[in-house]
């Protein structure tokens, strides 16, 4: 029962640090694949195409440096939250 917060906290710390430090370009890959509207739902893109105008976020390449910076900042927040969860799990484990 007390192992779940420890493992979750450890996982959040690892993922948060990977995003915050841009380990092996993971931040750029995240921005290019998950935040790029060109990878959106195909039916949504067909709907915009049928209506005759572009998806509102298709100029995402212009905002890519800002998005990478924000992903790195949120990676830091994720890492801090994971550390707090890890500390709470350790307190629960030691208290019992």
C-alpha cells in the first residue's frame, strides 16, 4: 500500500527531470508530436479543410521555442511534485 506513492513519485521525478533537462531532445519531440496540430485527429483536420480554412494552430512552428520552454518549465514542476510525493511516501513508510 505504501509502495504506490513511492513508485509514482519516483516516476514523476524521472520524467520531470528528463523534460526539464531536455534529455536526448525529449522536449523537442514532445512539442513536435504532441503539441503540433498537424498530428491532430484526422477527422478534425478534414473538417477544417472542408470548411475552407486552416486549423487555428497550424502556425505552431512560430511558437515552437516558447512551447519548448514551457514544456521544460512544466517538467520542473512535475519533478518537484514527484519529490513531494516521494517524501510523503517515505514518511508513510517510516511511520509504520
